[in-house]
């Protein structure tokens, strides 16, 4: 038995289809010439030769057009198989047909040419769709493999992130433990140092010269600064673990409370604070109060020689509010715009301005806990504008 797939594959599939089509075209012309020479009617010859030649032309043109379709080349033999299969099937029918009575067989050769031509064309059509379906199936399989690889990569990435998250949580826990130890184990010795230095000054102050009293003042001041830094570190470390649950917070009420907290500082500096209409945001009320208290306190501290002028505004951006605190103070060099949000990063000496170097780092940590970001726009001598994004309260339509 002939292995049609083997034969079709050896001639590359497409060539087999084109060759078969060319064969039927040649046979159509040959048959027509023979019939006309024999004196048969022209109309009958044209009709029958068309039945033979037109399917041949379809096969010939189809083989030529295959590369311009979506069918992959490895499936061209599939189409050729269907063509040859259709041819073989009808040939088999004709063989059986020959067992019919002789009077029912008018012209077996003509019938063979007509039926095999149509059978090949029909097989081509079926093969075309079969090959196209296989092409789609293979492409789908390739895409599925790519999707599986992508999913595996995503799973690996998620797994790595969950490792990283565990390490981050462990690091936060260690940081909180350190802060706890610092606040309890270190502050007690500091209180003792301060107490005994104060006791020395009160008991033996009259026996000390000016340098001695100055040295005691330096020591007490250093202990006080150390205690402030420890308190700041403790607050910084507990932003993510000791905060309250988020709830709708009225920033108008927050700023009213901040003004009360800074009442003395505002009065002594003759500061002016102007606030636009402020929205409700989703957040931790106490942490937001700490955030804006730090920003307003800084604006007062770094106001320069003139009375502080501070403006607070808010603008809606999609699902967030951008809240800005602007001042007309000494400003910041743009090259330091990122560094000021790091722990213990100071731009001025303690002789010029007091502080622990933790305030803006704490602000950044609070804003990040709220899913936002904080930045500063400033130029030396031109004031500073600190802006941050905070989540809007979705059910209030603000």
C-alpha cells in the first residue's frame, strides 16, 4: 500500500499539490484535443474539459497561495494528503463502478477524469481547513507553554518576594526590639547622668569655676539630646507596628489640633498660617497629626529672619489628595532634596538650628504607611514646599 504521507512529504507538500493541479490542466487540454479531433460536439468537449481543468487550476493556484496564508509550512503535506486521499477514494469508487452492467458504463475514462479532479479539489479544501486547524492548535499549544513558563516565573518571583517580606518583617521586629531596649535600658542611665550632674551643680556649684559649670551644662545638654534622639528612634520604629487602624480623618480638625500644639511657638515667632479647604482622608489620625506638626514646626524653625508665612493647600488627584505645606523660609538646595528624608541627616549644625535629624524621616515613614509619597520643591532663599499624597475617602465623593 502506498504511503501517501511519505510521498507528499518527500515532495514538500506544496509541490505535490501544484503538480497534481498542473497534471489535471494538461489532461484537460489533452482530452479536449482528442475529443475535437474525433469530431465530438464542441459544447460537450468544453463542458467536460472545464470540469477537469478548473479543479486543476484551483489546485495549482492554491499551492501557489499557500505561503501567503496563516498555515504553517509543516502542515502543507497534510493538505497534499487530503488531495491524494480524495483522489484515491474516488478511484476506488470508480473501480467498484466498473462492476456495474456494461450498458450503464458510457465512458469510464471520462468519468475517471471528472470525478478524480473534483475529488482532488474537494480533498484540497478539506485539507486546507485541517491544516489551518492544526496550525491554530499548535500556536495555542505554544502560547500555553509560554503562559506556563510565565506563570512559573511569576510564582518564583512571588516566592522570592515572600522570602524578602519575611526578612523585612523580621528586620522590623528587630528594629522595634532595639528601640524598646533603647527607650528603657538606655534612658535610665541617661536619667541618672542628668540627675547626678544636676545634683553636683546644686551641691557644689559655688565651688565650681565658670569652666566647671559650663562643662556640666554641656554634659546635661548632651544627655538631653541623646534622650530626644532615642525618643525619635522609638517613634520612627513604631510607625508601622504601633499605629492605629485607618479611618476617615478630617484634616481641618487635624490642623486645628496642630495649631493648639504649636500655639506657643506660633505666637513667639509671630507666624501666620493660612489653610485652604482641607479634605477628609483615609488614615491614622494621630500619625497625621504628628506628620503636620513636624512640617509646621520645621517651617517655623527655618523661617529665617522674617516672621514665618505658611500656606497649606490640597488638590484632588484621582483616588488621592496632594496636600502641600509651603513656607517662605531659608529654602533647601535641590541636591539635598532626597537626603533630608533620611534618618539623622542634618543640613545645619546644632548651633544654628536645634533638632534630632529624625523629624522628616518620621514624616516620610508615616506617609509611606499611608501608601503615599512625600517630596520637597525648594531653592535656597526661596522657601520650601513639602507635598505628600494621602488616600481619599471614597464614600464621601471628595
